[in-house]
């Protein structure tokens, strides 16, 4: 096992060791960009894989067993899985920042916790969210990336009536677009290098789409909004997108950093930043936004039924990872069925 290598192994079935734990039979898992970072590079920053290691953190399943102290779920419940496992006792948790918990364990993160690519997984009950009967397992798994978008929109302040840009329309870009429109964004200008993703964004309410491989997207957007955009969400972790974002923002605008770069250092044009007095906010995963994401889907305010563009059996997981890593066939979200 190593870079771009995967194997299926027989391991002992996990059991419940603590009274607050829940055993889940996995039904579906979504392949995330951070999983791909580990697959192709072996690390994200200082988080370095030691092989063998199981990735995956977007998932849903059925509860099969619970510990004696568990009260929020019971065997037979269908659940969405929150991958973060904070301690709830440190200074960050007590300040409402469980996503930056000093002792955080996160599924599929080296040195923290093995991921969801297993037939069974054991989680603390605080990471298990029952889903309503009208929600599919796919939708439940997608609440994980959607929660990141919900949190990003929340952190960007008032969105109603604002003109926004979203650079990178993979799952995280879509996760920003949908709640931003629900919150009343006046217009959404979106970019991506995959035309099928732009088509989906247009179907989901984007007012303008552009492929930076084909057109000057900055020029195209500023022709429509010559004063610039109020908020730009950078969702692909690419240097060219960061450069475009600063050009697109109006004075006093906000740049929301959500995408994970493949390198540890990026650069900003300080001339644009200083003259425009741009505010930059880094978005760290999702913070208490899984339930709001579930509610948005269950209520019908948001639909993610067209997100799962490709499906694979567990035995073909490496094919799914290669597809996503190579941005093949217009992939938005590849799902693994257990």
C-alpha cells in the first residue's frame, strides 16, 4: 500500500467499548477531495499517512448496536455520520468552536481516526444524526459537505441581496451555492474547469457560469457587475482562483477560503488587498451545521438528488478514487455502495 494504491483487507469486526458508542453498518460513502489528497499525495500539510490507513468521512448507515448510555439513536435507525469527534471540554469547545477542538479526532485523518471505508464503524453518539424517512442514504452522506457550505455562508455574514462569486463548483462549491441562494443572494457568479459542473450549477440557480480554461472569467463577471462582487467563496484551493477572487471583489468585499490547496503556501496580491481593504476569512470544516444541513434537505429547500454522478461497489473503490483524482467524466460526487 502507498500512493495511489488500495487494497481490501479482512479485519476484525469492531465492537462497542464505551457506553456512549454506536455501531453502524455502512450503506454509502461519498469520495471527498481531501480523501483524494491522501490518495495522491499521502498527506495534507502535516497530516501524513502511515500505511495501511483507511480514509473516508462522508457517510451514512444503519445503527446495529448501541452502548448503555446512548439515548439519541437506537438499533434500526438510519443515520448521517458527523466525522468530527471533539472532546467538548477544552477552551475551544466551550467557546462554541468544537471544529477547532484541541483534542479533535476526525474520521479518515492520519493520527486521529481511521475512516469510513469499512463495512462497520463505531462512533460516539454525538456524531450520529437520525435522518427522516423521506431522506435517502445518499442525501444523508451529502449532508457532510453541505454542512461545510452552510457554515461558510453563515460565516460570511449577511448574504441577502449580495452579489457573490463561487470559484470551483465541485461538491463544496455546490454546498455554498444552494444555502446562499436560500439565504437570498441576489446573484451567483460561478466558475469551474468542468463544463458538466457548470451545467449543474446553472440548473441549481447560478446566474452566470464560466470556464476559466475557455474564457477570461474575471472580465466576463465584471462586465455583468462592473463594481465587483460583495463576497467570493474560493472552493478549489487553486492559486489562479485566489488571484481571480481579489480582482473580482469590490472594495470592502469578503474572501472566504474553503478549498484546500495542495501546497502549504499560497500568495495574495497585497496591492489589491490593501487598496480594497478586503477581509479574508478561513473556513474550517463545519461547526454545528450538520443538523441545519439535514433540515434544509428534509424540508425540500435544497435538493442534492443530482449530486451523485457516479457509483461504485466497495470492491471498485480505487476506480472511484482514480475517477475523482483525474476529474474524469464530469464527476461531481462518486459514491461507494457497501
